[in-house]
């Protein structure tokens, strides 16, 4: 009986020793502190957020009609265009974000043994997604379009300068009658054309309700087509009095990467002129459009705790032989786009680089746990004991 117990104790000791040796011994270090790569190693990055501001700007080109001064007296029209003009205005603003690797937070996972039971999943850009998750759902892969302009630069469209003129609008499509052109004075030509507009309206009404004399009036599709052509002709004639206007839309995208955490961060995103649209950042005639980031300081206490922990490490009161995976606690911020002290757009987002970085316990890297991240934020989504 004593021999059996001795054998069982011996076998148990072997099993415990075997289990212990299977556990991975890993250490996670910022690459800035690494002198050289030893043993097995894996690199991963925590993200920082790029703020993309998509701006839609409308150009309105107005052309005065040749008979605009007679619009009120001859046609009783009050809203005629009085002069050639070009105006720009900001129509729409949307904030979007995407992550890129934070070069200050790239880490090396050092393995003192073989890879064993350690597995890591990364995005194409090296952002960490998960550890030891076998059947991981497909993660979104974040690749920013770096062709977009950075804050403070002009996303220039050469067509804007070329077409930023009222000369692109004319009245050559208006089929003026001979009796209009035959008149010498501008007023006489305007009066004859106004009379023609009233005649067109009478003709249209006669077709719709009948004139009481014509027996074979058009109907159905034929009537619709005739009325449609009369309306088009009337609008062309009226344009000689009220003028013409066209609108064109331009879309811009500006990227801004906030780097240093502050209570309030401000930067000029671009400059805007009501006469010329988006202009160079050096053109002080343009109104500065400012991006403002206000930190809600939700992680202030966590940052203070981290400073106390660092103090204990420096004074030798707290000693760490190794660290686990690093992760971020993102900060909540309010984004605003401001021009002339007016808020054009506003949105709340999570900003990882304004938050704080912490390390998990190395015990989570023994192969017994699975860890899932929010790769776009670098924060922990879930830690589970592997069954």
C-alpha cells in the first residue's frame, strides 16, 4: 500500500512539473526599449485615430438677365438677379475616423521558449485583434486612404479656377423673335418679349381648357408634350428678365491626427472664402475653419493612478520582472468644426491617443486565457478562461 502511494505521488509530481514547463514565459516590451531581439518574438501595435473631415461645398453662379431692370414693370417679378455674382457656401460636414499604428506604442512579445500554445491575430497594418482565439469572427481591416489631404492643406481642383467665372453662363439658347431683335432700344425689345410671354400663357390655357372655337384640340400624350414645350419656351424667355443660376458641388476631405493630449486642442483645418471657396492655408483673406477637440477627461483618475505606479517603480518599492500585453483606455472627446465662432458640426468620439496605456498581468499569456481587443481603439473587449 505504501509503495502504491509513493508511486502516485511521484506520478503527480511529474505531471505537475510537465504542466509547468508547457506554460509560456512571455514578456512584452516597447520596441523603443529593446536593445536586440532574443529568442522568439512577435510585434504588434496599438492604434491612434485619424480624424477625417468630409466637407461638401456648393458654388452658386448667378448671371444677370439682359432685361432685368424691366422684370418688375413688365412682368411683376421681384426676385430678378441684379448683378453677375459667384458665391460659395459650406453645405455639409461629416466626421469619420480610422486607425493607424501609433509608432510610439509598438511592442515586441518576447518568447523564451517555442511558440507552443500562443497565437496572436493582427490586422494588415499590425494592430492587435486577439490572442488565443481559434474561431475568431472576421475583423474589419482598417486601411486609411492616405491620398487625402492633411489639415491645413488645399485639396485643389484645377477646374475651380478655370470655371470660377460667370462667363460660363449665357443666353444663347433663348430663341428671340425677329420682332424682338428688330427693336432698337432695350426697353422696346423687353416689352415685345414680355408680350410674347403673356401670349404663350394664353395659348397654354386655351389648350388646357379649350378656346371655344377649335374643334380638334390635342389630348393625352400630345397635349402633355405641347404644354411641356410651351413651359420650356416660357422659362427661356423669362430668364432674359430674371437671369440664370447654376450650382455645382465640390467635395473635400481633410485628415487631422491629434498627437498631444490636452483639455482643448485647436488647429486650422482649411481656409474658406465666400467668393472663391476653399483657398490656400496661407491666404489670410480666407476665413479659418478650425477643428476643435475638447477632452472630457474621463480617464483622469486612471492616469493619476498610473503616475503613482510609475513612481513606485522608480523608487524600487514595486518591482516587475515581466509585463503582459499592453492595451489602451480611450478618452471620450467632443469634435467641433468652427468658423466665425459658429459651430458648423459636432460629434463625440473615442480617441485612443488621448487616453492611457496599461499592461495586463503576464499570467494572461500562459495559454490559459483568450483575449479579444477592439483593434480600432486598442482597448480590451473580452478576456476568457479557455475551457
